[in-house]
């Protein structure tokens, strides 16, 4: 995914403020003590294997859309932008809360099994969301479009043509709302796409 290479260029510029890598390949960029003593602006979780993807699909009782499956296997098992302003979910392998534990993504399985809005269609595959109001993003598996919706209402309020288009445009938009240290320049509500 060439788009991910471009996104990583933006994220890696924050490495000058600190970078941390774990033994499994998960990387944190941009130490952000203004959020919390051990906080980082970006978390990029190490990619999944084919076997892990199969297990994740079995846990969810459904297939992962091709674009997101590719992202999870080739690029990252989810990631957090600007702490958890926007998070893309992945396979959570541990719930250990120790400060020494390897960071884990939010659970894609929980998002798609237990946190789905009541009016979500079978074709809606939820991939993440925003921490301001817990609004969500989902891929419509019928056409590959990505949609923004409220926490408990799957009605589309904004859409993008593809996962790649959405992740790049949202990364760029969020970069304009933060200074080069990663400190937010606007009210937190304005981190939402609409």
C-alpha cells in the first residue's frame, strides 16, 4: 500500500521527539509528555501473519474486507494517530495492563461483534473510530467505500471512495490540527471529520 508509505513518512517525522520499538516490531513515535508521562503521539502495531488473520476472522465469524486485510498483514495490526484521536483497530492478543507490556491495538473483534450499532447492515465492517465521541468508521463490503457514523447509529454521515483514500486524507487533516510537536491546536471536537 503506497498510501501507507506516505503516511509513515509523516509519522516518522515525529521520531525526533522520541521513538520506541518493541521486540514484536510495534513502534511508537513522538513522545508526548504533555498528554501523559509515557504517552506517544503515534502507535503502529506490528503486522499480522496469515494464520493470525484466519484466527481473527474465525473470532469475528466473518471475513475481513480485502483492503483492510491487506493493511493488517502488510502494514500494521492497527494504529493510533495523535494518541487515540483516531484509532484503527486490529487483533488484540493480550489484555495485560502492565506499563512494561507491549502495547496492543483496540479489538477489531469486539468492535464488530459487540459494539455494532443496531442499524448496522451485514455489509458494514467496522475498522476504528474517534475518541472525541466514540464515533466509528466502517467499510461497506458491497462497494469498498468507507463511512463515518455516530457511536450507536450506522447512518453514514460522510464517506470516502476507499480505505486508502480515507486513511490518507484523515491523516493529513489531523496533521493540520496539531503543531509539529503533536499538541492539538483546536478544540478536541474539531478532530472529527464533520
